[in-house]
C-alpha cells in the first residue's frame, strides 16, 4: 500500500465521509475551498490506480467507493510513523506529544482509562 499525498489524503477523507459517491459528492464533503473538479477527478483516478478505491459505471457516470477503511489506513501508516520516528515505541510517541504540549494530562488520563478498560 502506497503512502498518500496530502491531496490524496484530503480526497480519501471525503470518500470515507461520503461512502460510495461521485466526484461531485466527494467535492461537497471537502472543506472549502475545494480544489477544481478536474483536480479532484484526477486525484480520484490516481487513488483507484493505487488500489484505495473501487469504481462501477452507472449509466455514463462512475461511482467510487473506498477499497480500504479509514481505520486500516490509520493502522498501517501510524505503525510506520511509530517505527520510523519513535523507535517502534508508542510510549515515545505519547511522550513526544506530551513534551510538546500537544496532549493534556486529562487526555492522558482518558487514554489510560481506555487502556485499563480493555484489560
């Protein structure tokens, strides 16, 4: 699975939000200002070539649907980030954000609660 560009990630977020749809429906789900139609259409075609989307022809229009869930994408690429930048340690990842004041003590307690709830 190939890593997505920022433009492709934006398009995939719209696809995941919409589910199956047309280029126009994905544009409506994008944060304004959305890129031009031709740019989004090209991005959608690239995502299909990369295996992130499937398509089917209905009349004279294509409908696209995600071939991979948002959760599966996050799991794959967050794992790569942790491995490549944080010595394969989620503790190092959380510590990094705590030191940069990007995560609060309340959020950390909430995370601990989630972890303890799974035991």
